């Protein structure tokens, strides 16, 4: 799921980036509360999250414990990274964020 497209859609539907931003912030707050309750369903997803946590830590963005779980600290670190790199801030490990992380860390 491409959250950048969802953000664009919400802005288009509401006609106001300010209102859309408020709604997105509320959704992200909700997601941050429920994310720790969502189990990692496959080893591949856990590996991707673990890799991203390692990459974020290497670049100075604290994801918390490197455990492969998309918890609140990892979500916050992704958002901080996206902000710092001028990406769409959706706090999600989408393809654009992953590509940028891989470019900066040499894919490791």
C-alpha cells in the first residue's frame, strides 16, 4: 500500500492540506497505539523491519530495540528520517523510503 498516494487522495477529497494533515496526524497517532499489538506475520516482513531499524540506527535515527517489530519508536524514527530527507512523511516503510535508506546505507 502506497501511503503517499493515500495522503494525496485525502488532500484531494478534503480540498485542504491543513484539514488533511490533521486527519493524517490523528490516524498516525491511532496507528502508533495499535501497531505494537499487530503481530509480525512473516519472517520476511520481520527481516525488512529489522533491516530498516539497523539502517535507521546507522544514520542516527533511533528506532529503539532492533527486533523486527514495527513499534512506536520505529514508526517515529521512520517519520523523522522522512522529514529529514524531504520525503512524504507517512511514518511507513514504503518503497520510496526503503529505496532512499538502501541508497544511503549501501543496501545493508
